[in-house]
């Protein structure tokens, strides 16, 4: 056979180190699939929904730090990729999407399955181009791979099925289609000196740290020690900084807790390191705010910043430390750490389970999972209450990973990301913290666990509701409407699919069920019936929220739903 364009694409992917492609086969992908088959060097992970393919590729890219690939056939297959690719784009991970297209001579004719992928993918990619001739290969694929790697972003190549099958011509494939560079980026001497002046003059300095602190644990600790600063982390910074941290004061934001909130509000200088923390209401209004970020476009877009600098957190701190000359007292640090200690004790007191006391408190479930999981376990968390409880009870140690849709905030991300994580790291324990709403949205991909024998442990937080949405409704004064879920016995569903299913309703049975789940060498679904009325209190209750909750209570009584208020009180006051 003569080499075709699909062969050039696959050869380029192999040279870039790609080991697998996530997707669903369609006729417009036939040439690509045949080339993958003949190469014998790339595994095709057959998922049941293309959205899962994009999420899985994003998880692989996050764990490996290198490019991962997903694919979708023309029209609907492309469209199904969109949500997962938005998540990858906002998480800043290098992903290449192969978007097959309708026959090239039918483009513009409203042909069967016709869409305009070059327009559809524009907002969730940094590179999106269509290959129409053999002369564009392999340069286009090289540019796509290089853009994804260089910018840690999403690239899309659009490839009509008939073009993929064309003879490639005399255009050699690059031996290295993507070049990984790791430049050292830090501010200039003058900029560092100005930053140091702000910090030397500050009295009560707090740090707000995010995912940009990855790989800089030691340097951030040195900075906190020098400044005697308490440290608040954004959710994506938790896994990188929470452990071995005597300066830790908790999380802030909607899923944080009061110690983190007050640590930011009580400072006179707030230094933001590698974070694009989005919630403007949680920033101090009177403090001097300083920001260091590798992406200068992030500076000042969440709150007014007195001084911003472009730099990698690790190397910026290394250059900054010698310029910090003032001795800071520890009063602010000690006050914030003591406050966190009390908050931590209060949170742990809620993580209890008494035999026969049903339904199970989700805090208890999360604490047991954290205690029982391996030291290098990978957790994926659905948006909503699983993310809340993971943020508050999952203990990180520098080896564990926590993946989620923390920037895009979409439902149904946990199981798909677990698929990518387990395919990438088959030797590690992967636990999906799935909401009942999230799991049921893409539940078909439990079949992917069976088909590829991925030993993922799927834990379902089964409260029969869109729990976080209900809390938002209560706080806004609305009666919960459209949030109830009529769920099956998820363990029975799993067993029907050939996956071990376990259901737990009594707290007394939970420890042994978790032990049994983690000991099994194949995929397991643990269906845990948890308390629907559990409150996850934000760091600060605003007057508007208090008013809203009062209005909800009155509406509930007037609409004959006073029993819900009684259940709410029992659930949260009687442990």
C-alpha cells in the first residue's frame, strides 16, 4: 500500500510519543482507524461517548505532562467532543483533537452530518485548521502538536474522510513533530525589587496559591517562612501545597471554609501565586494585592492588583528571596493557623457514622476513602458536592492527585477522567468520586471499564438529588424544583454490566465495603446512599444568603413541606 495522509498523521503521533487515542469509530475516521490498526503502536480506547474521550485525554495530559489525543467522526461526533475539550482548554493541558469531516466535495452543500468544525472549535482551542491537500501534511500536524505542547492547550485538526485516504506524496514526517521546551521565566531585577519593597513593608501578609505552584512546594514554604505568612490555596493548588505545610490556613471560595476566608480578609498584603481564583467577593477590599503568574493576561482580571509580574512561581521565588530583608513577626501567621486548627477539628467532628444512623453523612464516606486509599492514589471528583467533600476531607501528600472540572465546572467529568487516568497509569489506584447526577449523565461509559478491564473504583454519592443545586436554591430563597433524581440501585446496574457492584445504606457497613472495593483487582462500583439534607456551609454567610434561606423556610412551610425543615435540622444538628 502507498502511504496516505492518515498514515502521515498516525506516524506523526507515534513520533510525538502518543500511545493511545480515545474516541468512537465512524466512517469519516476509517482511514485513520486503519492506519492505527496497521501501525500496532497506538491503542484505540473505545469509549461510549465522545465527550468522555476528550475528558479522558485531558486527564492523561494532566498526569503525563505531554500531549494526549482524542478523536470524533464528522458532525455529531465532533459536537460531542466540545464539552470535554472546553474543560481541557480551561485546565491548560496539551490535547490534540482529530475532528473528522464530511467528504471534501460536499462541504458547503448542507450534506448529511454537515457542520462547520473550524468555527465550532474556535473558542475551545488555540489551533484549529483544516487539512485539504497532501501538501499541508505533515506541517499542519506539526504546528498543531507544537501549539498544544508549547501553550499547554487544545489543538484541533479537521480532516475530511476522503482527504485522509489520499496518497501522502513526497512529504516526509518529522522525527520530532513537537518540541518540549522548559524556559526559566522570572521577572526582571527591577520588577523583583519593587515586589520585594511591597513585601518588606507589609505587616500582615497572606499568600493565595493555585495550580501554578505545581513543582514549587519547597520554594513556597521558604517564602511563607521568610514572610511569616499564612497560606490559602485555591482548589487546584490543594494537591500541590496542602501536605507538610505548617503555614496552611485552608481554602477560600464557595467550597472553602472560614479560616481561609478570614486569612485573606484580615491581611494588609495579599500575594497571589500562580492562581486565577475567580470569585471576586472573596478578595479583600482594602489590602495591597500583588500577583505573580506565568500568563500575564491573568494579572488583574479577577480583582484590582497593585502590582503584577509575569513569572514561573518556582523561579520567581528563588530570585525574590534574597531581596526580602525585613523580619516579620508571627502574630498574623499564628492567629490564622490556630483558626484553621479549630476549623479542622470542627470539620472532622462532622465526619462520623453511627451504626443504624441513616442516611450516611458524606463527610464520613470521604474521610474513610481518604484514610483507606493508597499513598499515590488518583482521585477524580464530579462537580457539586463530591468536589466539596473532596476539598474538605481528602488528604493530599505530594503523591496523590486530584482531578476535576474545577475551571469549567461541568457535570459528569469524574468517570471519564478516571478512564484516562487509569489507562495512563494502570499500576495506580484510581477512584472516581461520582455524583448520582453526574454518573447517570454518562453512565454508559461504565461499559468502557468492562471492555478495557480498567480497575477503576467508582464511588457514587447517591443522595437522590442534584445536591449542590438544591443548596444554591435554598440560599437564593427558591423552593427546590427539578432537582430530584429517581435513581436505580447503581450497584445492580454495575452487576448487570459485569462489574462488581456494592450498595451501602448503613454506616456500620461502610468501612468493610470500602476495604472490599479497594482489594478487588477489577472495576468496582460502590453505591453509597448519603444524606440529601447535608449542608456544606460556605466560608461566610452573606445577608442575602441568610434572607434567602429564611424565605425558603417560609415557602417550604406554606407549601406543606415543613418536614424538609425538620429533616434538615436533624441531619445537621444531630450527629
